[in-house]
C-alpha cells in the first residue's frame, strides 16, 4: 500500500510512476492529499481542545477546594462544550482516516525506475536467452496429443469429477509431477530456503496483505459460507506467516519455500493458447519467498532469478527472461522478471515463472516490520518467485524431448522419476 509521506513528498513523481502502470484515477491522489491536510488541521484542533479540557479539569479541582463553586460551574459548562466538540472531531477524524484508506488501497505499487514503458506483453523487454530451440522429428505433436498417446493425463476424467481445467494425472504422468515437485523443493533447500507446508485456504486479511484483495477477488475461488479463499499461489499464505510481526534485523533474510496446489478461476477462453496444460484452474507450484532488509532486496531479486535459471538449465529447457513493462505488471510488484520456455511443438514461448520484488508494498499492508540495531522499526521488503510452476514446464518438457519411440526424461529428474523414458 502506498504510504502517505511518500505521496506528500513526491506527488508528481508518484503520478508519473503510476501512469507507467496504466493507472487512470490519478486525480484521487490529489484528493488524498487534500483529505490528509484536512485531517491534520482537525487533529491539531482536537489536540487543542483536549489540552484545554485537561487544563479546565485541573483548575476546577483547585476552585472546588477553595469553595469558588460559581466559577467552577462556569468552567464545567465549557468543559461539556469541549467534550462534545472533541467527540465530533474524533468521529470526523475516523471518517477521514477511513476515506483516505479506502482511496489508498485502490492504487498499485510504484514500479521501479527500470520498468519499461508499455501496455501489453508485446512491450516487455527481452533481457536474456539461453539454450537452443530443439528441432523435432517430422510428425512431432503438441503435448495434448502426447499425454493421450502415453496415458499421462486425463482431462475428460477431470471434467467429469470437477469441471474443465482440473486434470487427472495418471501413471508416469503422476510420477513425473511428484518427481518435479520434489526436485524443485530439494533445489530450494540446497539454496538455503526453509521448507514450509502452509494451508491452501486463506482469510481475507491474508489476501489483502499480499495484494490479491481487493484487486483480484474475481479471479479467486471463494468459499462463501466460511469467507475463505483458495490460494492462487503459495506466496499468499507463506508471506502472511509474518503478518503483524516485528522481526529482529539479525533474523533477515528469511527464506521460505513451499509446495501447494494453486487455484485460479480465470482459465481463459478456448483456443490453442489455452489448450491442454497451457491454462488450468488447478495446478501445482513450488514457490520461493524472501523477507529481506530494504538495502538488499534488489541484490536478492537477482539471486532469485539465478536460482530459477539454474532449475531450467538443469531441466535442459531453452528459456528467455523478460522484464515486464508497467502495463503487464501485477498490482503489488515493483519489478518483475518473467521466465518463458520454448515449446517446440507449439512453436511459441510459454510463461513458467514470475520473480518479483514488492519492496515495502506488501509489508505495509501486513504490518511486517523489523527492529534495526538503531532507530525506529522499518518495513521489510518482500520478494517471491515461481520455482517452478509445473503445467507449462511439463508441456515443454514432453514436447521438446519427444522422439518417434517415446519421450526422454532430463538427467536431473531421473533420480526422482525412477525412469528415464516414457513409452
């Protein structure tokens, strides 16, 4: 959440940055400043009334002791008047605070200076590519045909049980899923992340803390009776482990990794770009999350990017890294790198990871702070990354490694799968 002091000190700069994120209601920022001015004046008047009331109470006590009851009664009338005024001022302050708060939460995080201008994914900056695009044999097919041929995933059965976008993994397909989850978790633990297994339902406070609410409530599955949400990503419960917590500076950085199923309502319209594993309502993902000192967050972001690179290289998948433009970024992010792997059968790039620095945006909403060795408590910076999301990784892995006789499994996964070939 934007902080008032940032807004007041750099109003035009804030407007410029939010315009990069395609925010249209910038005039509300002027309203916030105006309301904050009004709030400050009202608070000064309230404090003056309270000080006068305290002085009167003290003087009334002295007058009563000396028997000056008439003077005391006059002061009593003034005291009652001040009490009514103060009550009204406190109610007005509460209304102003709420109005300011309701406006502030509608604004996304400010983008980092390195974020490119742009509105759509076509405006994202390609900053790095690795690997060679594989040349497939004549007659190679996309993954949705491969999974039928080798009986790996059953979409029809999932649709019968639940609905479209909820696949059933079978046989070596199920074993491949489990193998990849364990591989990603083990690699994160080797990199110093502590594994957690969080709930997959969260309350509204948790959704607000990481910025999914009120921005994306329509994209999440909502359990109405209990007012709980199925998580769109493990980022939500893992980051909220530290909501309303004051950490010690020496506790930083905090590094957590967790595997969860993830749920998203916006699976998209029918078409090749959302066919098969390309877009699902339920999918598996391993998420890495860090809470760090503000001075270290961008160096940590680069380390997290390298971690994801290492996973893709061990899986022998060609990939590219995109720095997202302002119009393609999430509500909470200050800077995001997307990873895409190349799907040789579909002949297109598929997003498989987003790695982001949220700076203090989430920690301000969650009230997650740390106590430095000197000075006042400060907000931590939060970061997360998909390491990795499974569906499109599986799609590219199956497509890129297919032969006429079957599908090769990358060497890094073979100790986890227990097989090196799908036939």
